[in-house]
């Protein structure tokens, strides 16, 4: 029977969300208001792509996905932290995300900022706790990978260059830098860390890193395209918001047709990167293809 991606995504999303509910502090735990704000954003409806990639990468090397669930949830916490902060008035100043009021519109700017801060620290706590069933050396490597992907050499650095580039003419190299760091770095880490914790070889990790870089770029190009041609109800943000904010995007620089071609080329590269993993990596290949099948 052929692999059914939607069944896989539904099952893994359900497992991730159940784990997140367990790992997040209860809304009744002091300080209640902070924990309520954290849960509001993390448990909001979402694709859970990053934690699912962590599970899928573990499976690709014959590992137990349940053993890497804390790391999977850590990546989702970091993603949620970045969204909370991105929505703040000092950043993108968005009132809605995924059809719901943004965190700061419900809980105030100060609480939203602290909720994001708390989620970042919770993420590293979750990864560190994996040292029970997982060899400590692997956990240290995972912590280093995630920290690098999140900080100035990854997501945060990409966000800074994106902000500084608003309204400025930029070339292909800087645009790729923005996307490969702002979005791609965390997706790359998600594609490697599960396998890393399960004892993947250096060669396997390198191939998964190539996979992650390609899907990260494809994902962002696809998002750029959907900002122009997408359905607002599906993408969870107003169509045309990038243009309204004078953001640097692939369609702005290359046009829609060439952007679609580039996204598909990155997906092909991602699929090729994990070809040698065989059947256990079919979820990774299917996820890569799904990225450019989102109404492009």
C-alpha cells in the first residue's frame, strides 16, 4: 500500500499536541497569567511541521520517535516563541495569526514578550531532559545544533537582516541569506536533531542537513508565493501582507513562474538527499513534495 501522507501527518500531529499539553505548565500553575499566555500560542491550531520533522528524521535512521518527542516539542516551543515576538508592535505589528488574536492583543505586550522568553528556555529544558534515555554526548550535540539554528547564526540573524532590508533593494544572495536563516535554519535543525539523538552517523546527518536546507528554502519560497495567490483562510495571515510591509520576497525579485520553478527544484534536491535512506525516509520525501503542493 502506498504511503498516505495525510494519515501520517494527522497521527504525528495528534501525538505532538498531546505531548505539548503534558510538557507545558498548566494554566493553573503560578504565575497563572503567564502560563495561560504560553498555552494560548503553543496549543493554537498549526501544522506542527517542525516537531513532525524531528520524529520523521528519527524514523529515517531506524530510531524510536517517542524517544525524541521532548526534542520535537522543543522545536515547536521555539517556533511559537518566534511567532509571538514577530507579531509584537515593535516587529510586524500583527493583530491576528491563524485566524485568532495574536498573543499581545490578548495578554498585553509585556506578557507576550515574557511568554516568548519562557518558551525559549523551556525548549532547552526539554532537550536537556532527553539525557535520560539518550546518550549525553548526543544531547549536547543536539543542544548546540538547536542553539545555533535559533540565534544570531540562524533564525534571529535572519530576522535582523530581513528587518534591515525592508524598503531596500536587495539581490539574490541576501534574499537567500534571509530565508535560509530566518525560516530555513530551524527547519534544518528539525530535520537533523531527531536522527542525531538516535545515533545517526555523520554522513547521515550531513544528508539530512542538505534535506533540511532544501525544504527550508522551498518552504519560504512557497510562503512568498502564497502571500500573493493563496487563500487567507488556509495560510492564516492576510494575503498581500509581505507586499504591504515592503518585504523582500522571491516573487518580487524573480516573478511567480520562476519562483515556482525554484521551489520545485529545491524539493527535488531534498528528495535526492534522502534517497539512500530507503523506505524509512518516505515521510521525509512526502513532506518535501507537500511543501510545493500547497495551492501553488
